[in-house]
């Protein structure tokens, strides 16, 4: 199982719908413990990058480690669509539970 630092962001001030979503980092970690050790080291850069990308209109709500399938499932629960370029082994649950 591969883990990624994943960030819950709020961009409501930008008028994006849905306004909250999870962003998955690009660097994979071999286990959750290794991933979690990197959060304190990367959090300042994550906050700065989001502030620059959104010109101060975005907010980091949470930073955690999760797998790609967890990231996709949590975004589907927030009413995001599954990215077309991802091939999933299991279909994520929709907000309606289907």
C-alpha cells in the first residue's frame, strides 16, 4: 500500500464548487508512519503554496496521510467527480451510498 500526504482545502472565496476538497501530494511513501513523519516538515510549504496559488483566498483545513483510494472516496463524499485518468480497483462510494 502506498501513502500520500493529502490536504483538505477550502476555496469557497474563489467561488469554486464544491468549495472543499482533498488534494493528494505527488510523493508516495511506503507506509503511513513514514508519511506522517513528513507532515510537520512539509506543512509550512503546503500552506505557503496554497496561499500563493489562491492569492490568499484558500485555506488548509487539514493535512493527513491517506492512500489514493481513500483520497478519491473522500472527494466523492464531498461531491467531486472521480478524475478520468484514474483506474480504480474498487468503485468509491457515492454520497447516496451507491
